[in-house]
C-alpha cells in the first residue's frame, strides 16, 4: 500500500514534468537537472524515479516521445495539457487549504 508521502511525491513529480514539457521538449536527464535547478536544490530527482514516472505518463498518453540523434525527447500531448491544468488547480486548492490550516489562529489567541 502506497503511503501519503509517496502519492504526494508521485503527483507532484508528474505535475512538474508536465509543466516543464509544456515549455519545451526535454530528455529524461535534462528534466532531472532542470527540476533540481529550478527548485534551488529542494527537489533532487534521480533518474531511477524519473523514468518510471515518464513511462506512466507515456502509458496514459499524456506525453509522447521523439528522437533526435541518440536522445529520446519527451513532449506534452493535448491530453497532458488538460491533465496538467487539473493538477495545477488541485495543487492550488490543496496549498490554500494547508496554508489556511497552518496559519489559523483561534479567536481567543489573537
């Protein structure tokens, strides 16, 4: 059984990959490097966890592959753009809910 942390990380990684591919085609290693760079090192994704996620996105037909020389580049499909939009909205709602809970101050403590 997958725990909350693993589910959260899986969904987050899918969202981050789709977001990056929305901007440009990238290959797997490039995605890992870009996630690390853009997160200022907060997210360090190994290729071992990147590729299963890419294969899952391919299976769902959210992304597709193209070849340039010896590298396999991934790009987002229209179905992936729709899924990304849903993930981003869900992320915003979840973040707002977490922020509300974490910053809540009962009236008697003000």
